[in-house]
């Protein structure tokens, strides 16, 4: 099985791909893409943060299936760790 991916500037909520990836920091700050997904899904990501089902801890992941208002089949939420120390590396 081959996995391929691409990075686009398309709106995350309208991208009808098999999976989109969005990030969340440990302080529960959402990236721009995660905020758009959260807004269009009536707060699904923020509710998972509040219940500690998503933590934002670096390298943590959570796959969400069939998110309402989102065209992608899955949303992979990735923890980015401490916002102050996050960088490209």
C-alpha cells in the first residue's frame, strides 16, 4: 500500500480528500485550519479538548470520522506541543 499526501491552500472544510490534518497546541490554541474545522463542525474540536480527549501534546493524534460540516472523510488532529517552542523543525 502506498500512502501519498499533498499540501494545499484549499479551505480545510471543503477539501473532499480521504483525510485532512489540522494542529492543536498544548494550551488548546487551534491552528487556523483547526479553527475553521471547529467552526464549521459546531465546535467538535473544542469539545474534545474540554473533555481531554485531545490534549495538544506533541505528536499525539486523534482521528475523527464523519465530522459534520466537513467534506473530508476523516480529520486527523495532531498535537503540536508548546506553542512558544513550535517551529518548522
